[in-house]
């Protein structure tokens, strides 16, 4: 028995390298810090999928193909109307992704590389539309027409928030979104990626495999942690901002409370993505002129935990999701959409 497959490898992979002791993360050999600084989400997606950075014309074609798939297949927008209003957007994302297999029923064979390529473009193009539709449908709204002339992340914000007057999304918002999606784009054989591989190993089609991966990502110990972090920070804020009490509760073995956004299966010194996000958090909030008391609580909580022997001995550090929710909130993305944002980022991986 190897609980959690901590010592069992399911495959050899050249996609992502990470060293949990040293806090190193590389996509296809390129350090995450370099991609976070210089790349954008679609270029990083190409890198993950094809194994190398694209030439300019390759990137343009990649973008064109994805943008050509922003619109969902005919009549699929009706699904959003029939689901109960309380349906979590992750359930909607998974259900609609699975249903796409019906729309492309003649081109599903995962052994056919042309079909696989088409289905990659379709998924990358449809995901932002499904995500924004899930958000809008809960408000009784439909998504506006996509805008192909703007960039992928800008179009997503347009689909989410535009009042149909085609106002431009601030540059800072688009840049922050690219950064967050890049940081979430791949992470070895984690729970959701392993789920996609496991389902795919039965020769199930890409839509059903990705749909299962979305379900696996939903849990609070995995992708759902970003939502859980914000709920925890809000709770601490409501109760007067006492971070030491939260640290004490997290150590109490009679309580099931854990510091959400702390600890990682692999990183035992620091999560390099958390370091990048923490810096970005300050920058984005300053640029947007937002003062979020939750950022202050998060920083004080981190400081208190990192001084505490329980957290030090167990090597528990902030992970990627400790600060990501604060940026998402600054971008006006509601808490129940955070894990969907993670899924959007993780899709190319
Ligand atoms: N708060 C308090 N104690 C913790 C925490 C935490 N966040 N994380 C781990 N511990 C303690 C455990 O209680 C356990 O203590 P014990 O040895 O006395 O029993 C010890 O540290 C080891 O914990 P495990 O759960 O065995 O560690 P594992 O490496 O398997 O789990 C995990 C990693 C699931 C991420 C865990 O740290 C956790 O639950 N964190 C909070 C949820 C979270 O932030 N998840 C996001 C992960 S990143 C991502 O998926 C993108």
C-alpha cells in the first residue's frame, strides 16, 4: 500500500519538472519565474502542448484557431438555462465539457492526431465561454458576443463583465490574469492531471477526460483551496482579525480546521508560485488603487505561521492559492469562480 501514491510514479514526463525541496518549477525546461515575467498564457500553453516555444507565425495560428472556437456549438447555450441556479460553476464547467463530446461526436477518436488537435483548439476556445456563461447564467444573463480582435484574457474579462458596450479591459487586469493562468498551467502528476490521465487511459475521449479532471480539481484540498482561503480570511476578518487564533486552531488536533492555502504535497520549503503571486498581489492592488483588508490579514497570518514551530517542523508554507484569491477579488471575480479560474489555467497542462 502506498497511500496517496507518494512513492509511486505513474509515468515519465518531460512536460513539467519540479523539485519540492529546492522550490524549483520549470515548464519544458523553462523556469516559471521567466515565463511569469516574459510570456503570455497562450504562448505558455503552446509550450506545454508542443514542447517548445512557438515561432511568431505558429503563435498567431494557434491563437487564430483557438479564437475561432470561442462560440459554443449551436444550442449548447441552452444547457445553462436548465441547470438549477444554485449549481456550482465547477459542476457546470464539467457538465458542459462532457456534453461537448456530443457536439463533436464524429471527431472524438483519441488515437487520431488531427481530431486531438482540433479538440485541443475547441477546448481552449470554449473554456472561457463556458466559464463566463456559468457566471452570467446564475444572474439570468447570457454572454455577449466574443471579441476576436482582443487578446484571450481580455476577451474572457469582456465575456464576464462587459455591458455590451465593448469597453476595453484595463491593461493591468489583463496582465494579472495572464500571470495567474501561467502559474496554474501545469504541475506534474497532481490529483486532477492524474484523473485526466486515468480516465484517458481507457481511451475515453478528451472531453470526458477533461470533464473528470475538472471534478477532481474542485475539491478543497486541491483546486478548491483558493475558494477555501478566501472564506477563511473573510471569517478571520469578521471575527476581528486575530490571526494567532487561526494558527492555534490549525494546530489543535481536536479541530478539523487547517490553514487553507498552507502546505503542499511536494513543496516542503516554499512554493515558487506563491512567491511570484505575493509580489504580484501588491503590484496589482496598487495599480488598481484597491486596499483589501484581507491582504493584510493574509500577510499577518503568513508571518505568524512561519514563526510557529508546528508549521516550521512540518514544513508548511503558503502555496500558490494563498494569495491568488486576493488578486481574483481585485479583478472582481467572485469567490465561487476561483476554482474555475484555476481550471482555465490548468487546461493546457
Ligand atoms: N494546516 C494545519 N496543519 C496542516 C496543514 C495545514 N494547512 N497541512 C498539513 N498539516 C499537518 C497535518 O495535520 C499533518 O499533521 P500530523 O503529521 O500531525 O498528522 C501533517 O501536517 C502532514 O499533513 P498531510 O495532509 O499528510 O500532508 P500532505 O502533504 O499529504 O498534504 C495538503 C498536503 C493536502 C496540501 C495539506 O497541506 C492541506 O490540506 N493544506 C490545506 C489545503 C490546501 O491549501 N490545498 C492546496 C494545495 S496546492 C494545490 O492543490 C494547488
